């Protein structure tokens, strides 16, 4: 593992409401990320505590969006989002989940010099493609 990869594993990454990516070393609390969000409040509507922090790992399609407690430590290697208070405890719809994924991807691409590689998802894509080709060979392709 290179020095850059080791360094990334020791920081939490937070995607602010304006799409900016900020890195917080281990030991920082969620309140620090929210203070960073407040600095961009005029452009993003996060003034006066109108935003909250959520963990990307805690987001589930159709599930309620939960806030990370302000006194909770940010976990190194994890990705977080600063979201408007109006999203708190609401069910996460597909369109919003896709928008968050695009925001995270754009923020991460702006930070990294090369392409992002997701080996696990690539393997799943290959398995799906193989299953689809096998089904088509047996005459069981998708009907339209």
C-alpha cells in the first residue's frame, strides 16, 4: 500500500453541501465537519444549524436518513455527507440516492488524480453480465 493510500485510511472524508470534499484526521468529531459546513452556509442553506451529518455507510435506499451525533468521532476511511435538515429522518428515494452518489463521485474525482476503482462492484458486474449472456444462450433473455 502506498503512502497516499495509508494517508487516506487515516482521515474521514466529508462531502459538504456545496460538493466540496474536506478531510478530517482521526479524532475529529462530527461537530467539526458541521462547522466547516457552516463556513459555506450562504451558498448551501446550512446557516443556523440547518444541516446535519450522515454516514454514507448508513444510507439505505428506502430507509430513513439518520444523523451522526455531533459528539461522535468521525471514523477514518469513511465517507460522510452534510445534508439539509429537511432530509433528516425522511425515506431516501432513488433519485436522491443517485444525486448523493454523483456528488460523492465528483468530490472524490476532484481530489484524486486517477480513476476510482471499485474491484468488488466490478466483479459483481461481470457476474451479472455472465448470467445475462448464459440466459440469452439458453433462450431465456429478457423480454421487452
